[in-house]
């Protein structure tokens, strides 16, 4: 029994570590976006930051590049998450995951093109916030954000670990390894895409109701979110709680961090309180609990 608990804990921590792999990029890119936006603020820098100047043009280009990981987060997670799960050849597993993730989205696009009404989806509208649709590498598909990417990445890692070393006849040797895993994934993704076409619209409605609850529940919602994040910290599963909030659409479209960075100039120039301008930002304060870590550690050392 003890062994099984250890195995479960190891798997949970491995999952948490896999979630963290793409997150390590966010600090640099988030800082770069913030600096770029500040450097285009005429209220701080005057006319040099006005649109049309060389200074503005330079920082505009820098900002566009800095949005890369935030604009392509599903693809980033689809590629990075399997690196932590693959038992061998993680780089090839990442490639397989990208291909299978795109297969998944292309299959969904195919089903929706033919029978969108059957799934309760208006596929004729342009993809964007509030439509339930998103563009993934120029493919209009269901807006599943990071959750869909993480799910497909985990499926790919499972297929990779089970079929990568499968023995096949010599005359089919060209299909061994990554090609065989992708071929298996091709077959698996067809029914998977069909299932998601039926299921995901209902999940989206549930997420919308959850967003409404969090936005209207005040400190109760913030407490429930923060408590859930902290209680899962020892198991390494806290990434699964805060990622949809900070970088996903759980509370605002595009995630709290992207929303904050995109509106930072508005916040700087407004006379209203930040609480009124951006109440959803309260969910980004879960890290503030760390201020109690040092006195807590000191108390533990003193008592013990």
C-alpha cells in the first residue's frame, strides 16, 4: 500500500513538473511585454513615445514578438508538456505531440464544417472571445485553450511510451518510431475529435457559468480559488488550478496576465481604483500568501 501511494505521488509530481515546463518562459516574455508597453506610454516618456516616432516603432516591434508565447499558448503546451512525460526520446515525443494536436484540430474543423448544427456550434462566425471558437495555427476549431492542448499532449505521451519501440516488419521499418506513434494518433484522434465536438460545447457553457460565479462571488470566490491552489501544492497539482486563471480563460478571456499587460496603460492613466477597474485581478494575488512563509518557517524552527 505504501508503495502504491509513493507511485501515485510520483506520478502527480511528474504531472506538476510537466505543467511547469512551458511556464518557465512566461516570466521573460511577460516582463518584455510590460517594458514594451511602458516604453510606449506618452504619460511617462512624453512625445518620444508618441506613435510615428522611431522609439515607438522599435518598442512596437519588440512588443509584438513578446506576445508570442501568450498568443500561441495551446501550441506551446502541446509541445512542452510531453517532454516531462516521455520515458525516452522526449524531443521526438514533443514533435509527435504537435502533429497529433494539429490532427485533432483539423479533424474538429472537418466535423464542424460538415455538421456544426448537430453539435450546437455556429461555425460560420469568425473565431474570437465569446464565440466558442479559436484559431490554432490558422485552423478554426473549438476554443479549448490550454486544457485541450494538455489533454492531447498527455494522450500523445501515453501513445509514445507504449508504441514508440513497437517491433514491426523490416519492410515497414520506415514507419517505426515517431511515424508509427503519429499513425496510431491519426486513428485515435478521429473519434476523439468527434467526442469533443459533442462534449466541449457543454463544457464551455459550464466554464461560462463558473466564470460568472467567480466574478460575482467576491472574496468567497478568491478564497476558494486560493485555497484550492495551496492545498494541491504538496502534490504538484497546483499548476492545474492557477494556469487556467493566469494564462487561460477561466476568469477573463486570454488569461489574467495577458489582460493585465494589455490594459496596463489604461490602469496607469485612470483615476479609478484598480479594484474597480480590474476586480478579476484579485485572483492573481494567490502568490501573496508566500509572505507568511518566512515567519512560519521561523516559528517552526523555534518550536521544534
